[in-house]
C-alpha cells in the first residue's frame, strides 16, 4: 500500500488527500469564525448574537451559506465580465493556497519547503490583486476608491511586516517554518521581540483589511468599498477569503512569535498534550484578539493610517532590526555563525 | 516526465501571456498578462532549483512593481479610438525597431559561446547540502559585497531624487500636530459656567491658540 504512494499517480493522489485534510477543516473553521465573531461581538456589546437557527444558533453559518447560494448573481452591465468573476476566486484561492506551508505540528505541513516564510510573504503580497481587480472591473466609483485605498494600504504595511519577519529570521538563521518554531524551544520570540510582535499583529490587521483598518470597506463613507457590486456567491467568496486570511495571519503570528505547536510549559503533563492542540489554542487566542479589536476601536482616518505605517512602524521596525542584529553580533548569538 | 510536461505548459503560458501583453487592447489587461508572465517565470525559477529567486521575483515584481503599474494604468483615461489611430501611425516605426532588435538578438545567438566554467556550474546549481538561500547570501555578502552596497547606494540616491522632485511644501489646509493635540489640557479649552435660565452663557472671544 505504501509503495503505491511512491509512484507518480500515488504522489498526486496523496497530495490531493492531504490538501482535502487541510481545506475541509479550514472551511469549517472559517464558517464558525463568522459565527464566533458575531457571538463575541454580541457579548461585548451586551447583545445575544445569532441564537435562533439550531442550538445556540450553531447552524447559523450554514443557513447563511445556503442563503448566499440561492441568491441571484448580478453582473453589472458596464463591468469587465471575466475579471469581475475572477476577482473573488483570486482572493479566496490565495487565502487557501497559502496554507500549504503552515505546519500545525512538527512536520505536519503539506509542503515543508526551505523558503516557507518567503512563500507566505509572496502569497500575501498577491492578495492585493483580488481587491484591485474587483474594484476596477466593477466599473463603479465606490468600488474603485475602495480598491485604491486598499492597494496603497497593503503595500505600505507589507514593508514594516517584511522588516519584522527579517528580525525573526536573523534570530533563527533559516527561512523554514519548522526551523522557526523549533528555534523557540527555549523562549518564544514574542518575549525578546515584543515590540516587533505588536507591530506584526497591527500590520496583520491592516493586511487583512480588518477593523480598525477596514478603509477599503468603509461602509459609512464608500458604501462597501471594493465589493459594492458583488452579490450572492461572488460576495460570499470575498467574505470567506477575508476570514481565511484572518486565520492565516493568526497562524503566521503563532508560528513566528508564539512558538507554534510547542507547549508553553516545557514539562511533563503539558508536553503530553498533542502539539496541534497547543497550536489551535494559540490560534484561537489571536483570532479572539482580532474580533476584540474590531469591537473596541473606531476606524482610522486614511491619512493617519498612512502616517502610522510609514512614520511610526517603519522606523521602529528598522531600528529594532538593527538593534537585534547588533546584539546578536556582539554577544556571538548569531545562529550558524 | 512530469517535470517536462509542467515545464512545457508553464513556458507556453509564459510566452502566450508575453504576446498578450503587447497585443491586448486594454492596458489593464496588458498589466494583468504581465503579472501572469512574471508568475510563470517564477515557476520556471522554482523548477530550476532557484527557490529564493522565485519567491523574490513574486514578492518584488508581482507584489510591488506590478501593483504600481496597475495603479497608474487604472487611473489613465484611456481613449480607445485614439489608441487605434496611433497604431496605424506608429506601426512602421515599431516594425523597424522590432526588426533591429531581432537582428541584434540573432547576432548574439550566432556568436554565442559557453564560458568554460559554466557547464560544470549548471550541473550542480546548488553547492552541496547548503540551501539555495544560504549559498546566495554567503556569496553576495562576502565576494560581491562592494557591488551589492553600490547597487544599494544607487537605489537610495534615486529614491531621494524622486522624493525631492515630487515633494512640494504646500502650506494650505490645516495640518494635524499630534504632539500639540496631546499636550492640550482640559483647562486650556474648557470652561465651566453656570448658565442662568433664559440668558445662557456668553462665549469669550476665541483666540488662535485655543483652536
């Protein structure tokens, strides 16, 4: 049986099975993240949240999905039809393929590649295309404004995010995600690199277009931003893509700063718990913070958002990178030196 | 076997999208085909074992340069009729440039010789068990450090040049001063008054500093 998986056909089938084993839980996770968001925000705002469909409203995500599927897809007359339909697919597809390199336990990744973190950075830098294409192909002024805002925002925050990742990388000495987690055996990077951790998390909020940086959407000023013309399943794909991206950024934060699947307390009863459980606990903590931030902070003004990215985050992350590199060099702590 | 099939598919898409970049009518479509071409080039790098270059190509060209292209092209007010008129006018010139380029490439192709060390290097692109990124880094930051630093300095100079050319200190509009806002105390801006019924409070004349 195992010999079959070494043949060409076998490798293809094995990869498809592995991908399904990842994508199915991911989609269920996305569905329940929308539910969790409504429940948590309800609790914060002293409401009940969804509580009608199923016990505790647990069937609500599926009711929403069915509603979306049976709605009519409207394609605006002046739009660029092919690009208009492609844009949500790009957004959702990119949010899913990035998961190929995420290790949820020691070696549990579909592809354990040497340049894992660069792959994540490359995929997240592609994410802006779904939004730009959607905004342009809709042939609508609100959608276009939203797309321009989002493009400028994502490009700006990617710069400081890149510096944060470089800071982590010089502490690890490898671009492999597995190595990055294993380098945190003794101490999580969130502790020595705490300012970087905060900057990465906030840049993550901006990168996923979440509140308080959801200017691309900005329902009070530009209606719904780049997806104002979308309806039914094409809208649902944008929605799912946003939540899948949230989970992805949380997973990246967990791997880079919170020690991935490693147990926070490195002795007996805690090390028996499987790594996946620790990974999920950390992931949920990050996701909860995402929702918490959304329920707490008002939206940024656009010029302040840009000022924060370029005048605050960029100098701090660059300075901290130089500081960390200097400390590692002086004390001889550089890995592989 | 599978590698060959993938290679030919990817190369075919790369060439087809390169043709579409120059032949598609809509400039936004051209940029999108350019992105597709970059992407397939990255896949070719990946197949050649240059994983670091592949990722950097996607991050830098697709993720940053092409976004700026898109930005500019989308904001252009494209007049399709004028574009089509232009094609007929400039076609002979374009054709001539194309022929000159083709002849030059042909000359290069005819007089092509492989450097003596290149064949051996091609057989083992990655030295030993060192990963691609490590190999690149240890070469770039030791042997070629001066060239590398020089490239960085040139980029810095051109960046500063671009900023100087476009920066105009326009003193219009209200500028936000965050420090000033933080230093404002309630006593500076607020005044508690007991307003009498039917009379109201009288506003003091507002000074520039109070704003």
